[in-house]
C-alpha cells in the first residue's frame, strides 16, 4: 500500500512554505497562451471543435502546457493537435488532423 505524502508536513519540517501563487509564465509562455487562445477560439467558431464554455479555460491550460512541453515547433503543433483530439474537455472534434494543423499554423507559424 502506497503511503500518502504530506507535503505540508515536509515543507514545515524544512522551514519552507508552500507558495499559493502560480509561477510567472515566461514571455514565450504568455505569447503561446495568447496565440492558442485565439486559435482555439477560431476552431470553435469555425465548428472544427466543440468545447463547452465552462471547460474552455481548462482546455487552454491543457493545450498551452502541451505546447510548452514541446521541443520543436513541429512537435508543438503535433502536441497541440493531439491534445485537442484526445482531451476529455473537448466534446467533439469535427475537423480532420490536416484541418486542425492548417488552422493552427495560421496562429502559430512565425513566418
């Protein structure tokens, strides 16, 4: 049986406190998040993906995290599309992979 770790007790034992604030996002992270917010909004408006309004913010966090975990621009696109397709926060995907890549490219391609 796995023991549950008491993070608060560990932090107290070493004289540290748990920060309640999220770490500040890098400039790249902020720009990526803004671009993905526009992109996902476009995908929703065009009917390529269906996302409930109540789940939109959580989806943005999920796709931004996926993008930030990428090691290259190509992998970023792949991770974002894969996340959109596989996410439990997305009700339905109506666009093909190619349609999603094409739409995202317009928002994420620096050229």
